[in-house]
């Protein structure tokens, strides 16, 4: 796996992050004052506990599947599907299988 992503490079996100046994791996792809794009790999059963953010966040599931809770409502999101978590609403992420996702947060 290549660690570094450079501009003007054709690549697949899923190949840019590896799973860690019983863990969550994150890799910041772009960090700007207007928002961030972060790549994640979750081992099965791992989760991000309930929290909220002051801006909208888009999850794109690249591999596997996840349960996304938004305002305590569960949504099953398989590979190839996406969901938007609205600003200031509690949300959580749980890996129902090993999964990789791309998280895009846009600040106002």
C-alpha cells in the first residue's frame, strides 16, 4: 500500500488505508479551512461513539458495511452507498463488518 497521495495521481481510496486488528485507522486526505476529507478503515465491531459536529458530514462506504446512527435512528449503509449526517445532530458509526469509508466535512 502506498502511504502518500499526491495531486494529479489516479488512485482508489480503498487501497490507501489498511485495516488494523481491533482498531480504527484514519488518514487525512485533504485538510483546509473550509473542510476536511478523511479516509477510515474500521475492524468489525469498532465504533465512533455518539457525538455531533457543527457542520454537515458525508459518509461514502467504500468496502464492507456500517450502521450509522443519526439522532438515534439506525441506517445500514453498504459499500457503494452514502449518507449525510446533518450539522448539530448526534450521530455515531459502528462497523457491522470490516469497512472502509470516506468522510467529507464541509464547514460553513
